[in-house]
């Protein structure tokens, strides 16, 4: 518990600084986090029956972020993503005698799971909504906190024991309540005109946040590991800390674009 608290105390100021600065600092920081997360994923599945080709995932990620940084927008990604997939398939055609189909598919899955789910965080920061990027972390981490507190206090009924034995239905409800409360406070401080919409986003985001947590747990259970990494003492690796954020990020982005900005 001591290591967990110390990591949080040291890590939060860095996160706050990056989010407050925004711009290219956020994009570059997100690129670094993504590459570390990809490394954790490929290392984890390599201990199973798969043999991914990590550099292919790294190259695809660098290409996507390179375009994002150079273009300073999202429109060019419509072009680069099909090209990344084509390059991926061309590489497999040229090396099919060395790489099995399942190995290439797990490589591509890592790219989509980590890179493509996390990159909308950079898109949110570009929206004309004050401090909207904070919503991703507020929804995800207030959900985690609510689920932990209620689950430990009154949790009795198992939510999904085959994937995560410690999670309870009561904890899941507490997570939703925590997320709604966090979104409510954020709305009152920064977007009072969107109060109802952000409460709804808190509800939806909490559901996907917990699904992201369960998805990561299922991956870890499948490959037989406890944590994806050890970068954050007491927390595990990047993917252990960002598992729920991977699902919350695209949900928040799509909600803001198609509801608040439509």
C-alpha cells in the first residue's frame, strides 16, 4: 500500500502538468505511454503461445502519431490508418514463411487495443471544450475509486468471477455512482450549461470503464500473468493503470463530438 500511495503522489503532479500544458507535450507524452503499453502487451503475450512482431506495432504507432503531430489535427488519420493496415499486410505477404497468421494477428491486435483506443485522448484536447480532456481521467478513476470503496465495504455478489473474482455487483454500482459524482462536480465547475449531458456521460463512461478493466483482466488471465508490467510500483504497468482509460477515452470523445458539439 505504501508503494501504491507514493507512486500516486509522485505521478499525479506530472499528469496534471502534462494535461494543463496540453498541445504537443500531451501528444508526445501520449506517444511515449502508448509505446510503453505496446511493449508491455507484446512482452506479456510472448510468454504464451504467440510470437508477435513488436517493431511492426511500434512502426504503425510512430506513423500514426507522426501524422497527428505534423498535421496538428485528426483529418489526416483517415488516410494513414488504411495505409498502416496495407503496410502490415504487405509485410506479412513478404515474410509469411517466418510469421504465422496468429502471430501477425496478435501484433495487429496490440496496435488496435493500445494505440487506436488511446489516441482519441489527443483528439479530445483539440476540441473547443474547456478542460474536456480531464473528463477521461475523472470518469475512469472516480469509477475505480467508487467501485473499490463500495466493493470492499458491502460487496457480496460476484460480478464476473470467471474473469475477475474480486469484483462485485455492488462494487460495479458504486463505480457508476462514483463516476456520475465526478462528472457532476466537473460539470458544475467547468461546464454548468452541459450538466445533464455530462451526468449521462458519467453513467455511460462508468460502464465502459469497467468493461475495459474486465477486458484487461481477461487478457492477463488468458496469458497467465498478474500484471502487464512493473513501471508503477504498487500499480503494475502502463496497461494496468490505463486499462479502464483505454475504453473510456473513445467513448468520451465520441460523446463530446456527436452530442455536445453536433
